[in-house]
């Protein structure tokens, strides 16, 4: 979920834009790599003065197959979330890379345009 405006902020330095991309990646990785998960809603909140890799809140709401207990997926979800947070500096580097910049900016705009939540994907 993003409460950020789609335009007018520098995606290289605006934490809300960066967290929006990371929240999407976390949700897609969870749905794509954990068969018991059918959908994910991911929310990230920053804290002023803290490093990017240390959000004040990171919440992933999971929808599971046939009522599978989400608590049993904690280990796998924690691994994917930790991996994504550790990649944050690389994401910022990709945003600085001009060749990828247009793609990433369009991804940011698509994520925030007309949506009210970050419900990502469903398993096929």
C-alpha cells in the first residue's frame, strides 16, 4: 500500500517511493516462492533518522490456501523479508542507474495510480 502521490517526488531520495517498490517485491516473492500463500498485502512505514533497512513497521498480511495457518509460514516469510530489506541499497543503486530509471519510475507510478491497497497476485 502506498499513500504517496504518484508524481512530484524524487524516487532516489523519497523513502515512500522506495518502500512502495520493496513492498511490491516482498509481496510478489512471497506469492511466487511459498506455495501455501495465495495473496499478500504488504505495508512499510519509515522512521525519520533510521536507515532504509530498518523500517518502523513492516506488515505482510497473508492469504493462504485452504486455511493453512499463516503462523506456520513465519520462518519462510521472515527469510524473504530479510532478503528484500538487505537488497534495499541495491534498489537505490538501480534507481540511480539511468538505463533502469525509466522502468523503475513507471513501476512506481503504476503501483500508486488508482489503487488503494497493495494486494499482489494470486497463485494459479
